[in-house]
């Protein structure tokens, strides 16, 4: 005959929170807990269980992105609230739970990729059969299957690109030297300005340089 073991309840201090002089129940064989802490632990345990169920229900790619899995922060919170997990092992428990999710989803993705590869190979087989059989038909019938011809290459209309108009950066070396002498600035500096400011005359460049350098 099975014996119903009733949890021992007494007045005392909760070993999980700051409650004192309250009804506490002996839990896990070594801990006195108040009713509030027991309820929190049960909620956390259920959350972890629900999380695993949700993860295992992920079977297709759409689910991976849209499934309402328990958020990581909630998962961590559940582990932190679970008094059955020693405090120095909570980080390990969280890492293990995350690893379980990762491995499960990785397995689902691998299986789906294998299934997709199989479907693509079958699709290719039917395409080749269409091409082979259609090649034996009269032209008026063969035209209907051209879209599945693996060797068919649609003609892309050529677009004529307008030719870029080359802007000449050539300039008379004599004009540069004249401007350098006129405004008393280096000819190389004038040359660089004329090149960088396409269309600027050596004289205008020399004048601007002289003004910037304060040369009169």
C-alpha cells in the first residue's frame, strides 16, 4: 500500500527570501521555502518545460523565424529563479539550455536542406525528361516547352551605354609658367589647381593662389 508523504510544514524563516516567521515547507530534501518561493519555482520549472516543448515543435524554416520561443532573457530569469539549481551552476545551466536550442535548430536546418536538395534533383530530372521528349516533337509543339529547355538561353537586348565625354585636362605649359611669374606663386601649385578644377585657367589659378598666400 502506497504511503502519501505530506511535506513537512512549520513556522520559520524562508531560506530563499527574507520572509521570517511564516509557514515554510521542506523542499528538495534540504531547504525550507515559503509558499511564495515555492510558487515562483513551480512557475520557473514550467517555463523551462514549455520552452523545450516549443523548441521541439520547430520543424520548418518559417517556424525558426516566427515561433514564439521563450526569450533568452526570460529563460535566464527562469534559471535564476529555480532554487533546485545551485547558484554557482546557473551560468552553466543557462549555457546548456542555449546549446540545446542551438543544436536542435541546427539539426532542423540540416534536414530541411537535405530535403530541398532531393527536391531540386527531382525537379532537374523532370526538366531533362521534358527537354529530351520535346526535342522529338514538331516545332509547333516543341515551342510550348522551350521555357524548360536547360540549354535555352534567352536573348538579352543590348543596351548602348552613352560614351563618357572626356574632359581635357591638358593645358599650355607656357601659360602656367607665365601665371607663376605674374603672381609669384609656384608653377606646380598652379598646375595642380588647374587639374583639380577642370576648366580653370592658369591665370585664374595663379591669381587665387596669390590671394590665398597673401602675395601682392
